C-alpha cells in the first residue's frame, strides 16, 4: 500500500509542471489591469477636452492641532494639490487645466477631474498612510482608480505621499492616452 502511495505521489509531481505550463499560457491571454481600465474608460475619457478639478484632500488622525478642531476634517491640502497639478501638467501636457466648480464639471462630460485623498494615522513611527486617486469625466467620478497603502515616518510622510501621487498620475496618463489613441 505504501508503494502505491509513493508511485501516485511521483506521478502527481511529474504532472504538476506540465499542468502549470498550460495555465501560464492562459494567464498570458488574460487582459492586463491597464487594458481592462482602458476598455472601461474608452467611452468616457475620449470626450475630455480639458480638466477642471485637480485636488488632494488630506486627513491626519494623529495631528493635535487647535485650529483643526474648528474646521472640517477633510481639508484641501494646497501643497499636495499644487504638487498634483505639476505632475498633471507634466504627464497630461496637451490638456489644459482651469478650475471649474464641481457643480459645473459634474454635468459636463468634456471636463475631466482628478481627485485624490490621503489618510495618515499616528504621530510617531510607524505612521500608516493610504493614498487613493480617481480620474473621471463629467458625472463619472471614478473612471480610473488607484490606491497605495504603506507605513512611513513623520519626516518622510509627505515624500511618500508624493511618490504615490506621482506613480498614480503617470499610470492614469498612460491609460488616458492609450484609450484616446484607439478612438
């Protein structure tokens, strides 16, 4: 009986590589994440002629700031928003940006928008962070979506958030221009 189990095990081990090799071909045939996002985005992003809203909102739960007690927890982070707009200008060079009220761009499919949020939690190492961005057009607010999660230190938090924003904007631009090139 033990001999038959060993023989069965050896046969199974010999077959595993051939089964895996066949599955690898199937995985290669599947669409990449960018192809899926591109096919979903094609109908919305091909209409965009300009961008009207590019902002980062940030919430830091570990920050004890007297001023923060009297204002909304979601604040536009002007420094990060400025950085995001600079990345946008670099990667979306052909598309103008001029602020447009959300009430206006929400109805107009020709106006694109890029909205990001950054959450920080903690006062000292490790600080957890989560960065999330959506690129949309008109009423469709999340045609493209990406997020990043990590830990950082107080001194490095802004740099890590900027690196995540940079990566996301570059990815969005690549998909955006691929989609527009197909139409």
